[in-house]
C-alpha cells in the first residue's frame, strides 16, 4: 500500500504453509499489527496454537523489558544539565539574600551545598514528580535545617540550567514560602 513502510506482496493464499505448518507470514507482522489490511483476515481466520502462544509471550516480553530497564538505578536525563555551581538570590518576606549553591554527585545520588551569609548547609537533591499531572521537579532537602525546596528547572538561552524554587520547612504547609532563583555562577572580576 502506498505510504506504508512495509508492504508484503503477493498476498499468501490460505493454504500456503511453511515447513512447520504455519502461514508464510512474518510473525512480527502479526505481533505488531503492521500487516497489510488484506493479510489480517488470513491470520485471524486460522492461527496455530503454537504461533498464538509465541506471539503472546513475545508481546509480554517486549512489554516487560522497558519496565525493567526503567527501574534500574540510573540517573535522571536532566541530571547532567543541573550539576554545577549557581548564584542564588532569594526573598523571605521583606528580607532579600544572596548566596552560592553547588550541585554535585557522590555516587549514590545528587548532593547540594548551599552557602548564604557565610552559613553552609548540605543536603540531597533528586528529581521527583509533583501534582497529579506528574510535573518533574527538583527537590532539595536539607535535613539538618529541616528545610526543603521544590524547584522548576528550565534551560536558559545558552542551554544552562536555571531554577525557580519555593523553600519551606519540611512536612509543613506555609502560605509564605521563601522564593529563590538560581542562575549559572560567574566569577566576579
């Protein structure tokens, strides 16, 4: 058929079998449903039980492989983008502050070092999903301060990461979280 990536010609007759007694038809065609419309009635009309079991097992295997691969302990695709040093500006109520944040990797996950007004705090960082829409956010946790930040990560015009964050006490609701923005760090000259 025009426009199809795969066309099978000529259409096999109902009585054409290979040596094993199966229709002369690629099994992947049946499995993935990419057969020409003229062939599908031939396949669905009569199919050997062996081919049916094989097709179901192959389909199950193909469905499970991506799940197993995705569950492996691997880094998030955005992790390479966010690792580095950032300038931080923030505001809590009428108080503005600035500092430096560095995101790194210690082998078991992302770690963060935050320096604001000569106070250094360390914590962990991880990509998680937020809201029912499963929006990807970067969650920063500082257990010694009992603080947490939820950040949206975007790319700036030079393809560097830029963050906007809410910072709040962990496990508490607040109507007035601190707001912070992180930009790629540039040495002052």
